[in-house]
C-alpha cells in the first residue's frame, strides 16, 4: 500500500506579496509534516510536495484560497516512502527561470493541447488541418536522456534559460509545422510556447500538464523511456510509478 501522496503543480498568477504568502505556506506545510519545495514569485507558484493525503489536501485548500490561485491544479502519484528530505519555501524572481521579462504567462498563457489530442495527432501523423506535427522537448539534456517522445526535437539544453538562444538558432526547423512543446509538468513548455509565438511561429501549442499528465491520460503511447523527476524517486514510468533501476 502506497502511503505517501506526491503532488506537483504550478500556476502563473499575479501574486502581490509572495513573501507574506511564503510565511503562511511555510508554517502550514510544516504543521502538516509535508516535505518538498514551494517556489513563489510575483508571476505565480510552483511546487513539488509529498506527505499524507489529508495534509496535502489541507494545504491545497489554503493555496486555492489565495487571490489568483483558485484554479490551482496538481499532478498526483503515490510512493511507499517520503521522496524529499526537507521542506523549502522560497521566493524567487521567477518560478521557472528564463531571463525573459517580456514573457509573462500570468498575463495570458499560450494555447494548450490536451494529452488525448496529442496522442491522436501522433497516431495519425498530422494535426486536424493536415499539418505535420513535431514534439519539442524543452527540458535539460540529462532529463531527455531518461526518456522522451518518439522523434522529439532535442536541442541539448544545459539549462532552461538557454531556450531562447536555441530557438533563434533552430527556428527554421519548426516553420510550417504544428509544434507541441512539452516538459515534465507543463511550466517550462508554457513559457517556451510563448517565446515561440513571440518569435512569429503561428502553430504552437503547449502540452497541458506536461509528460506527467500525458502519462495519466494517454499512458506511454509514442513515448519511450521514463520521465525524470527532481526527487529521490529519480524517474517515473508511464504508470506513474518509480522506475525500476
């Protein structure tokens, strides 16, 4: 029986006082014996937490009571033991660093495509308008090496803030195609999709909820390997279970 609930999620929203919210969430998470990381910024929240189901649900209720975070959603999986060693609640300039101040998902997100639609497009080899579909991995190279979509474009990024320069160098590969950007849970591919649209690419989508939501809704179709996660589980298989080494 898996006793530990693992949740990950993010939400781009305008937070007026992330430092005050940090104090609230740090105390609440500690009281509930949760471990993991919460990152706050004026642009929103990003978290990876694990603990008892009741503790997690209680904290999510507190988060969703905050202005702008009412729709905060998470991806869920279970483990037999606590995958995090400590609790961290941080305030940063960005919840995912890209160093592109003009890219502001909290003011309007890029179009998102659901997992089942992506699977259908990959099954048929084109989108619903007949345009060729490519998947673009926005994760770091070492994460891609654990697993990715079949035929995904991989620019061997060292860190996410390298993405805009990589796009500038490789934009021609994407022109005339429908591009589905993806990452672990959605946060990176959301910013990446906005950057691509800003660069003039018209047919760009972000994979809603990233690889983890795809596993949940579409299984492992068109995906090979596992999905790297930033905790002691290291990687999850399409069943959302820790991959066997």
